[in-house]
C-alpha cells in the first residue's frame, strides 16, 4: 500500500513540476521525466501494479498513458515557443494545461459515465486551439468537421451508458458484464454504439474524414496532441469498454479486424500520392491506429500488449514528425512536399533525427514500433490465417510512403529564393531528440508493456 501511495505522490509531483517548467523552461526536467517514467513503468508493470480507490483506478496501461500525456504536453510547449512567447501566450498555456488535466483524469477514472464526461470535455480546448491558432481560414471548416463527427458518434454511447446503468445499477468498468439474454437487434445496437464513438476518435478508416482536415489546419500543438494523445484516448476507450461487452463484440470483431487490415493497404496507396506533409502524417496515423484496433479485438495477450506498445510508440513518433513539419513550415511557409527540398544540405544536423523518426514510423529496429508490429502480427495470425493476406502489403506500403517522405524532404535541389532562411536552433533539436530517444530506448524496456 505504501508503494501505491508513493506512485500517486510521484504523479502529483510531475503534475506540479509542469507548471514550474512553464515559467522557468528547465530543459533538464525533460531528461529526469523520461528516465523516471521508464524506470517506474518497467518496475510496476512487471510486478502487476494497480491502484484502486473510489473513482480512481491506475494500472500499468493508464499509468503509461498519463506519463505519455505529460511528456507530450511539455514537448508541445517547447515546439510552439512562438505562440507561447506571443501576447496570447498565457491563454495558450492555460488551454494546454487544461487539456492535459482532462486527459489525465480520463485515463484515471474507472466509471463509464465519468470517462464519457472527460472524453467529451477534451473536445472543447482542442477545438479552441484549432480555431484560435490555426493557419488558414479553412480552420473553421475543420473545426466543424471535428465537432460534429465527435458529437454525432458519441451521443449514442450516452444512451448505451444510461441503459447499462438501469440494467446493472452500476457504471464501474470492472463490475459490468453483459451476460443477460438480449434480442439480436438490441445486442448488435449495444455493441456498435458502445465502440462507435471510439472508432471515430481513433479513427478507423471510413470514419476518418475529420482527421486530415483537423491536422492540416491545427497549429503544431494541436497536431501533436491530436496524434500523440487524443487518438490514443479512442484506443484506451475500446480497451476498457470491450471487456464488458466481450461476448457481444466477438460477433463484430471479424468485420472490424478485416476493415482495419484493409485500411492499411488503402491508406498506404493514399499516402503514396499525398503532397501535403501534415496530411501524409495524419493518414499514416489512420493506418497505425487501425492496426491497434485489430490487435485489441483479437483478445490475446500478444494483441493487447502489441496494441499498447503501438499506441506509445506511435504517440512519440507521429508527434515528432509533426514537430519536424512545423519547423520546416516556419521556414518555407509551405507544407508542400515539392517545395521542402534539400534540407540535408542546408540543415544537416537535423537529418539524422528526422531519419530516426521516419524509420520508427516504418517499424525498423531499434524502435519500439518493430516489437509492437511483431506482437500484432502474431496476434492477427493466431486470429485468422487469412488476415495475413493483407498485412504484408500494408506494412510494405507503410515503408514506401515513409521513405518517400524522407527522400523528398532531405534530398533534391534547395529553393534559392529563400533569402532569410533560419538555421536550426537548440529548442528544435532538443524537441526532436526527446521524441527520438524514448521511442528507440523503450525497445530495451519492452517488458513494461507485456501484461
């Protein structure tokens, strides 16, 4: 019991240290945070750590998500220094701190209704960030897409939660189990609407149209928090909710797993013809999160562990790629892949960091993505041999568009019209290093993800 209290105290210290960091910008705090996160997660995950008190439930999965939320929030602040140092910097920091608090509570609660409340509350600060600090006038259209997609999908979930409370008299995740006889139509409705909101949030292919629009128009902090944390909130919700509807969701799992693997191939072909850097990275997130869904719905230890590893590694690598795109946008004022060229000649110091981020997106060693794809591949193969007809092609296309992204940016002829070109600075290099370091070093501590 003493160890559990120490963990909660540690989380509170990390939370208040963030505000210390906001005012003093102490770079060494990031290193301390990463080392302590890896050590504590590896120790408590291997010992089956969990903590339960009232509405708070902390296990190794939620603890990892909380640490990832704090780390991504700090890296957001570092990457968006131009916004932080502006006149509206206090409002910008307040919104990010408010969003971080909502996400932390989302990962810590054990009640379905409370989780639904924080799940929907995360929409408000994200929407304000996109509308207030977006790049183009089209950010209003992107905000409308983001708002209505989320609300339309999540409203049926509220009715399911209400029905669940009337049947069981409880809304705690671990006290609910749909073992009562239901008609086929009611069973199918409960199953679909229980996970529909999370499928849109992840998002699964066919429910993803809001994601490229929101990413393209959002500022760097909006893109980083969308790719790094908010997409994982959908995966976390499916992970929690799917266990109390296990018997029901197995009737839909074959269709969802098939759609997830087909989406890898379709999105791979879409990415190979993209010319917008942010849209390309956003579509690659659809492919990765679809693979996470396929692993979670197999209900095997390999699939669940691989899904958690993929969420952590994708949160770091995609956030780093968006940070990289923002640093190029500040110099070129364009996200076109045909204009951002020859960067290995102009800024060679960032080429290695960007290469490490790109190969982690491919799932090449020594990144954590490699181990996660091996776990997910084994779980899908164990689920059905026919599923492996799509996986090799989808994985190959992921490597194709990632190499396509790197080669177009780093090679080619540099545009000489850019007279006032700014070289790399310590802030950008530090942000990229703190994305690259954990996603490659956590491979050595992979035992913390195996439940």
